[in-house]
C-alpha cells in the first residue's frame, strides 16, 4: 500500500512525498520549493528520500532541490531546460520513471512554462495520480508565463483525457479564489454551488482542498469547460472580440482570470 504525504509550505504551496510502499521508508520528493520544510518532515517521519522529481523551473518548486540533493545524494529528475541547473537526469513527454514499485509516466504539459512536465502514476489499488505542478489547480489553471494559450489549452485537454477518477495533486491552495472566478463564469452551475460549500468548510477547518478528482474538475473548472455554451456565453458577453475557436475562448477566459 502506497502513501502520499502533503507538506504545506511557503505562502500557499504544497510539496508532495510519494511513498510507494508504507512498509518501506523510501520516498520520492515532488517539487521541493523549500529545503527546511521537507528536511524536517523527512526526519520527523523517518522517511528516506530516493529521488527528486521537478515539474518546472519556478523558484517555489525548485529552491530546495539542490540542498536536498546534496545532503541525501539524490538524483534530480526534470525537464531539459537551461533554467534548471539542478536537474541531473532529463525527462521528456513519453518517458517513464521507476519509483520502486510504482511507475511515473511523464506528460509534457507546456503552457504555464514552455518546459513544464507532470507525472502520471497508475496504482495497483486506488485511483491514478497526477502530480501536475502549476498546469491545473482545483477549479483553475496556471498563468501563462513563457507559454501560450494554445499550448496550455492543449495540455489541459491531455489532462481531461485521463481516467476520470484520477486524483490531481496540484502545487497550490488556490481553490476558494478559483471558485469565486468560476461562479462569475457559471453562476448557475449546481455542482459548483455544492463544491463551494464543501471546500469552504474544509478551509475553515484548515483542511487542504487537494488532491482533487478529475471528474469534479470537469464539472466545475471553467478552464476544462471553455467549449461549453454556459461558459462561452459569459465570455462573449464580456468581450467585443470575435471569438470562434476553442483556443480563442480559452485564451480570453485566461485573460479574464488574470484581471479578476
């Protein structure tokens, strides 16, 4: 039986530790953005890191990687990028990586950044898992930095094609603010109303809203729903542009969220 450990850190980040077998102390660190938070957790829970998995170059995902790698003599996996000198083993979409008894399949998900990747893991029991970095959040998606709306839209379509019971381990607790925007786009979405109540109660009790399930995202996340009339109606009402394609509507939606 595997376990995923969640470490809240910085302002709103989550760092993830994948423990493939709870009978073993071996674990794999995803996007360690701060050394001390993870090092303290490893020692407190008697966990032995075996490798570091990075999704992209932003500092809150990589700042602890070099120090952890040096202290524990770990390989550091990540996308090929001259902005990621920490990486010792490069990965690209279509690659796979053995995590003891589990296998991580690498998805190329450009958009938030050009070199963004994610790790999809099918498990012998339970739901598949996606460690998505900043590509998708609960009820939202990442901003565009050096990628394009077309790239991010394509990456989200890849995610949407995964099994609906996939659990998404995103990197930030942005859920309540994302839900506010989603309500602006789809005020009559009944699934969103139910989700808002549930997620608000969680945060009032300081319970994380992650991981989230892909099936729920398809019902409530406007960035997976920009092809629907209910979403497009709001977008069209707020723009004077002539929007035609799925990418056009998605790009406008992302701009609306940037200034919301």
